[in-house]
C-alpha cells in the first residue's frame, strides 16, 4: 500500500481525509486506483489527455516525479506520494 497525502482542496472528495492508502505500482496506477475509490479526483489532478496538470506537483518520497520518470515512476509498499497544488500569487 502507498500512503497518499491529499491536499486541502481535494479532501472533500476523500471524505475529509488528509491521507489515504491505495495499492499501485506506479504513480499512474495510484491515480487510477484513487479515482475508483474517490470518483472525480483524477479530473482534478490530470488534464483531458491524462497528463498531470501543470499546476499540480506530485512527489514520491519527497522527490518531484518530473525529475524521476513522471507518471510511470515506480512505487513499492511503504512509499509515500504527495499531491501538492501549486500556489500562485503576488504582484
């Protein structure tokens, strides 16, 4: 099982949980399995082509998947995945 940290804006979709445990062998598989348990969450994470939205950052064990192998980043039991929306603002 992979521990997935859920950001505040997506918590209504997980019943208010800030962490969920989902089985999967890659980031892509976790996203698919997450949406089967929590419908609609994939659309908030991925665009129409199935790619991670550019304002969403995903980390596996504190490493940005953009510097690993993206959605194909392999996972193993005990790994932690964090979904982090980018914060914009300022002048």
